[in-house]
C-alpha cells in the first residue's frame, strides 16, 4: 500500500485497514514524504538530516510553521 505520508486521512485509512492479528500475509505501508515539507528552506534539502539550524534559521523556520 503506497500513500501520501503528509495526508492524515490517508494515514488513518491505511492503519485502520491493517489487521494486527499475527496471521496471514504481512502488510507494508509505504508513506511517501518530502523532507522538511512546508518550510521552503528545508523542503527537499537533505542537509537538514544532520545539521542543526542556528538561531536565525530557527526563527525563520518557526515563522514559516506558524
């Protein structure tokens, strides 16, 4: 099952459809996402996986999220 990992309704539908009985065929959910989605300076830039923003960058990130 492949879903949009940024879509709450798709995530809920996917998790609700999975049976956790421990029987039968395994189910895999692939949630496609974009790193830093919603914050232009972060979106799609892998450097933010291992870098901490400085105070100025942090302020810009928080402003973009509000």
